[in-house]
C-alpha cells in the first residue's frame, strides 16, 4: 500500500528584543533562575501589561519579508490553562486577529525544483516559564526568567510531503528570520522551537488523515528524525488495523525515542477570550511602509548578488547565504583576501567543519577564534606561494590554538614553502636516482599509468622536503627530469 505524508509546522520564534513583550524585564539568556522576572511577569495583583513596540515591529518585518498580509487591526486574547510555570493561569496570545496574515516561502529541493510553502498566519504571544527537574529530589523547580519573553508563532499550511521538505523549509525560514534580524536563531537556546504536525493518507486521497503534533524540536536533525519515526509509526498502526489518535507527542533526540504526552486539545479547550488589559493594535499603511524601508537584504537577493559579484555557483552562494552571520563572515574574508572563490572554499570547508566539530556559532568563531581578516591572511599566504594548501590547513589549526600573528606562526612552525629551484632540483635528482626501476616503468608506461607513477615520485619528494616544497615547482622540475 502506498502512503503519502502530510506535514505542517508551528514555529515558536523568540524575538530579538532586549525586554519582554509586556514588561521591562530583560530577555538575556543564561542568567540565574528568577532573576529576570518582575511583578508583571509574576502576575502580581494590580499589575498591567504594556505592549513592547519593538516586538510588534519585528513581527511586521517578518510578515513583509515573506510577502504576507499585515493586518491593520490585531488583538490579544487570553488562552486559559493551568501549569506551574504559567503564573497568570493564562497565556496572552493572538487567535482570531493575528498581526501577520497569509504569506509564502519558496524553497529549493534537492532535485533542483522549487516549491511554495504557504504560511497560514503568524501571531504574537508571550512565552511561559520553565520547569526544572534535575536538581530537585522528587520535586520540580520553576524558573520564570522566560515568562513573558516575546514570541512570534508561525503556522504553515500542511504543504510539506516529506521529512526532507520540512527540513529544507525550516532552514529557509531560519535563514530569512536571522537575515532580517528579528531573532538570533540560536536553536540550542530555545530561540526557535518547531512543532511538527504529521499525518498520513493513501496516495490519491484528498481527505487529510488524523494528525499528531510532536513538540519542541530544537534542531534540524531532530525534525527529520522525529517525522520519519512518526510516519513509520502511523503507517504501522493503520496497516495493523488500528486508528491514529490525535495527540501531542514528545521526541527525545538523545535516545531517538518518542512518546505520547496528552490528547490533542482544541481551541475551545482553552476558553479563549479577549484580553481586557490590552487595547487592539492598529497599524497604518504609513507605518508599514516605513518598516518595509528598513528591511535588510533578504537571502534570495543576497544569493543572487553573491553569484553576480563573486562568480560563485548557485550551490556555493546558497550555502553561504543560508545564515546572515556566515554570509557576513564570508564577505569579509573575500574582500580582505581579494580571492572570493578561495574564500568560499575555506569558509564552506575548514570553517564550517570546525564549527560543526566544536559546536560553535559563526558569530562566536568570528569574534573569539578567527576574524575574517585573519583567515584572509592565510589565503593571501597561499596565493603568494608562501605556503601550500596543505600547510595552510596546518596553519589554520595552529592559529586557532595560538591566536598569534600569521607570519610568526609560519616562521615558528617551519611552514614556509620552499620555492628555491636549486634546492628542489637536488631533492628531485636524489629521489629519481634512488628509484631507477620506477623511472623505467614511467618512461615505458601509457598516460594513465604515468599519472600514478608521477604521484609516487611527488609523494617521495614532498616527504623528503618535509612537505615544504612548492608542489607546482616540484611537478615542473620532476617532469623535465623524468622525460630528459
């Protein structure tokens, strides 16, 4: 039996404001529990919320970035439920009249085709606090630092048909919102959390199957894993004669297991009603146009500029513009070095590999480990033949370790490339004289065999020179020697 997967996402994105959505408390990450919660966040009697104008502006910026409708009138409501980390007993959010209406995001798939993912709406709301279980024997602690943190919840239509499509969309969304600057996008810190709604149906059917919602996924890998696992689970249940229950689920990325959490609630379960403490928000066209004028360069436009300006391939430009900070870092390296293609290879290669291994953000890397002009200096030493490509990789790691001047490290570690033809001619002669049998094989061989034997000689020469001989000079002198 052939099945079709149907996927929609709900994305909770923390807005990059310095203070909370209805109070003046700081939103800074990583502070001691309950040090960033004031009387409003704690729901003390007599306190009244005041909407953070910057949060509203960021929501409008997002809407404009995805070509969405900006609703001139939006309103806040109370979503009522009880949980220990929700001091008020309700969450202030938007339901019937959200700030951002329908929009769309175009994604590019692995086969080169493109697809439009529709955005149903995006609404402003406050975050809840956090329950802490690890440090309390048989009890839970409550940290209210996040209570009142401004969120924009982005709701898609069920337009995705595979885990891969969902991940491509999530990455594109992340690229857009970080480029616009409405969030820092730090998923490990909870700045973006993805809820995936998954259902399956027989191919050709139009009616949607019963969906489940897997909540709070904070990495692209977890999104893919959770969807794949849930799709397989649903198909197995149906093919065994069972029925899918609409429920909320949790996925553990460490153990790669999922479990049901509770039956899925409907809107009427939360007893929504208009918030009496907040007036409706009115946004006029002039304000919207003023905000539109402040939008920075969006990823699609930046990608095309990188192709046009730096002669990059579509793939390379796409990788480098996927994150604003990475694009900024690359541009710095390209401009300082004057070698845009080589800069792209190094940023996508050595830099991204180091970030993945070290679990560092590009921002931290650029500020604390290697500035753009430092990587550019390494690239300049390659292009002026001071060092070889292999030596450059050793220099890259050495700089990360020592944080010293590039030329000082080259001198101290003996990384300078030998281009002196006299010295290289002597090494080449010694290696050729020491391998008469391989020389005869080379001279008698066809072109394919000659390439392999040439590699043998080059390897021996580089070993004898401790990797310092200029490969270009080595090849030139070696060929003359072998063919003389």
